[in-house]
């Protein structure tokens, strides 16, 4: 094979090509020497000596700077601080934290994201990241930190610039460098088109990055169609080993962050709204961990007349529909479908054979019409609204997801 032609792209290299090149570069004296043997002879003893020197210096450092040494150990080992999840804003009986109740004011989940992100920054030393020049829109600024730069490596805000693919690749490197580093990056959901390759390669690499994607639906204000994600939600739900999470309110946003931090072998995509959403009764951090759960049920004997399923900003539509149907004496479940990966895991581990096989179900979400088919083997009858799909499915929803 001629290694100066296009054959180097597709053809196999001869077994001795690498040692021969090393010989040409003066790295080895025998071009036919086994490469692994060459590395062992030249570099293993040197590496062992350097590691022993580093370990000895770290013992001295640990004696002088105990807290900093413990933090460094946690970052290199990937061990999360004990009780870190208590920093997540949620409803507690003691009202010690920021609370989300139905009486709380409506807010965009991108703003709720910022509350969660800054709460976690105080307890997770490995958390760092930023936006593709959209921090004021994505709401990803860590208020307790300055900008990460050559002269200020202790800061946590990374200014990636307008380069989504580069941003994704940088975060991939951070995640793969050390298990205790928790990188996040942000842009508009529609701009994942520019960084999808970087996101997919990380999913294949089994490492955790939190992808913060705001402006998740048609509620975009003045930006128009070029900023409206349509097929993106189903694309990421179909991507292997990636968590696609779309929280509906404050409790759900906190739950999405908990899931994302705990999953260090899978990247997470958090799709968040620009428009304000109400704080809904029945949502919870624990529910998000299941992937799908019942928000409200007025049926008897677990046999509702209708099941309404919502995701993200469309959950409030399902809630309003449930209210009107119940006024008409209908028994209704309405439930949230937060993450298909998580709900699929639950179905496998808890023996749920299928969803929606005999009762009527109405799925409300914005985006591609394909999403929702996997929830039923039955054929779906569709009626479309601009940007908001409604899918009528026949099926039974098992109570084991409650």
C-alpha cells in the first residue's frame, strides 16, 4: 500500500508500518521491533518513576492542604460529595431551600435551570461549563465564578464562542479526562445541528456531559422558524446511550439535573423552555428519575376513560385538558413522559410489557410526528396543529409506573 495516496483512508496498514515509521523518525533502532515491547522498554520505567514522585509530593500536599487534597481526590476518582443532591431546589417540609409549589410564580425552565446550576456549583467542585456565546439567553452563567482563562484556571465559566461543534468537542475532552469533572455546555436546541457529531461520539464513548438546550419549542418570541426545533427531540430520543430530558417545571428541572449528574456514563440533553410555565401539582424530582409517572388520577379501580400524556411545556396543556374532561365526568390520568431512556429501563426492570393497548390515550407534544409511536403497537390516528402534535393511541397504561 502506498501511504501517500488515498489508500491510507480505507486500506489496512501492514503490521510493521508503525514501527518502521518510528525508526524513520529516530524513535527506535529496529524497525521490526514489537511496538508494545518498545514502549515497555523505553517508557514504563520512566512513567513508574514519575508516578512515584507525584504520589510522594501529593502526600506532602495533603498534609498541608487537607481540604484541597480531598477535593482533588474526589475529582480524580469521580466520587460525588455526600448529600450533594440536597442542594437541588425542591419542596421540603422545613422550607430550607428554594421551593416550587403550585402557588409559586410561573417561570421559564431556562430560568429554573440557572437556579439549579448555581445551587449545584456550591457543592460540586468539578462542575464547569458555559455557552456558545448565548449565556444571557441560555441562563448558564455561574454567578460565584469568573471566566476560566489561562491565568485564572480556578474559575468555572467557559466562554466557548460561537462554535457549537468545538464547544461539544471541548466538553467531551473534559468529561473523558477525569470522572469527577462535570462539564456542561449550552446553546439553542435547534443549534444541536452543528454539534450533533460531537454529542453522538460522546454517547459512544460512555462519558457524561450535560447539554443545556434552551428555546425547546415553538415558543420562541421573535426568532421564527429557523430557531424552531422540530425533529430534534425525536432524534435525540432515538440516539443510543443518551438521555433526552424535557422538564415541565421547577421540580422537574431539579430532577433532570439530578439524573444528569448521576449518569456519568451517559450524556444528558436538557431541553428547556423560553416561555414561562406554571409550577404544576404532582411533579417531583423522584418522578423524573422514573422517566414517566402519573401526575394526577381521578379514576376508580385504576381504569380511567382516557390517558393524557405530556412532555415539557406541553404538560400544562394536558393538565388543562384533564380539568375540562373531568368537568364532563370523565375519569382521566395525566402523566409526564420525561425521558424515554429512563422509562424504557423501568419497563424492562419492572416487567411492563407494553403501554397503551386498550384505553384511549392522547399524547401532546411539539415536534416530529414520529415520537410516541414506540409507546404502542397500535396504529396511531393523527390530527395536527402547527408545531403541536396530538396523537390518538389505543392502549392500556399499567399502574406500575405510578
